[in-house]
């Protein structure tokens, strides 16, 4: 059984079909890459899965149970974590405080409550574990806004891992990073995957996606136009056509 499934999923914005009848299965333990030109509907797909947007039509199922219509916080607690295309760390807070706040989110009703409570020793230990996991322990007490973009992305990853998700959705996690930062981040994704995490990866950089993913789904104008192994997708004429005119070629 797929861990996560989208059935005929659509999301329209005033006549624009950002997602248009997409069927998608994510199997336990895989890294599934979602690719497609800019505006294809990739981020909209994530927003619908994690409950930020309601679908116009269709269903999202987690282990066979419908989750569309639930609030983002409820969906997060069911085990779906995500990072955002535009980083959402709290820049004035330290790295440690950012992670503590993410840990508090599950237990407290509001961001304010999570911010103003005093974390206990178990939670502080867990925060250090998460910082350690992403290699940020040496930067724990620095304001997030003073960290490099590569480190901020890793902090965002630590926050996404706070509720111990089973599925992690990453939206263009290496965009804007230096080559070295991107390599570190990719190694981190591989490590989390080996530990058993199922990963849904949006990445505009086809080289990175093809390298990491066992399977790819290709979106174009809100529709799924291809699906398969990286080799199958690379050879698919519909995919090549969708990328023509885009600023990037179907890289090997
Ligand atoms: N909140 C929104 N309101 C109106 N249009 C939107 C909104 N979000 C996305 N879109 C449009 O939906 C389409 C798909 O966008 P998006 O999912 O961000 O694509 P991608 O992530 O693949 O680049 C684009 O044409 C975009 O302009
Ligand atoms: Mg996007």
C-alpha cells in the first residue's frame, strides 16, 4: 500500500489549473522526485498535501485514510513534515530556540504559547539531538539570521524533523546554495533516507533530483505528464518537450 496517495488532485486559482487531476503514489522508504518547469504546480502540490491549501477536487490519503480538509498542524502530527521554498526560520531567534519552538508546536495551541513556555530537560536534549543530526550544534546559540543560507536550510530541516515525520517533503532545498553547501545537504538527505525516512523532493536542478531519486514524477501545467525511473524520464519525449524553452535542459 502506498504511504501517501493523491487521487485526481486538483487545485484551481480563479480559472488557472495549478493542479489538474494529479494521481500520485509515494511508497514507504522511497525518495520520490517531483520535477517540472517553473509554474508546473509542484509547490501547489506540497501546499495541498500539507493542508495549507484545500484541493478544488480530489483526495489525499495517508495510509489509505483521507487527510485533505485537515488543518496543517493536524497533518504535521500525522507524520508529514515539510520545508519551504522560501526559508521560514525565525531570524532573530537562535538556532536552538528555532528548534525548541518547532518541538513545542505539537504540544501547544499557538505559536505564542510555544514561544513563551519553558522547555523541560527532555525537550532541550531532543533539540540538541536534532541540531547535531543536521550538523548545527556548534551554531546552536547564534541568531538564525546570522547563519549562512546553507546553515539556515539545515536549521529548517531540523525544524521539519522535530515532530518525527514519516514523510519529509523538501521544496527546492538546494536552490541558491553553493556547490559545497548543496553537497552537504544532499548527503544529509541520503542519511535521513537510510534511517528510514520517506522523502518527497521538489528540485528544479534536474541533476540533483535524478541523482537522489529512485523514481520521478513530472508535472507540467498542473498535469502529470510522465513517471518512472530517472533513465525512463530522461528519455521521455514529452518531458524533453516540456523543458524546451525553460532555462534548463534535461541534464544527465
Ligand atoms: N496562491 C496563488 N494564487 C494564484 N495563483 C497561484 C497561487 N499559487 C500558485 N499559483 C499559480 O499556480 C501555478 C503553479 O505554481 P507553483 O505550484 O508555485 O509552481 P512550481 O512550484 O512548479 O513552480 C503558477 O502559475 C502560479 O502562478
Ligand atoms: Mg515551487
